[in-house]
C-alpha cells in the first residue's frame, strides 16, 4: 500500500471557504505545477504525508496554499 493525495486522485472532493469573503474556494491543482512552464512534467515533490495544493476563491480571487493529508491506498 502507498499513500496518495485524495484530491489529485479524485478520492475526496475537499471544499474550503475563503477566509477573506466566505465564498467557496476551488482547487487549482498542486502548487508545484505553478513553479515554471515545465513543472507539471517534473517528478512530484511532496511534503512527507501531505500534498500542497493551491485553492482560489470563486468570488474575490484570493489564493491560499493548503496541505492535503495523504491517504493509504
């Protein structure tokens, strides 16, 4: 068994509220994918038992990094 990100693997649909305006935030993917033009093709670099995702508010465009705890598969 291995640990995988439940958001990347579409196991769970995680929802967050924006701390600025209270609206729903949507997952924009792994933070690593925004480092440069080719970072989506790089090997996945995780933080131990967590996967770092970027969430964006649907109303005010506030962005926030969120650590997603991996689950056993």
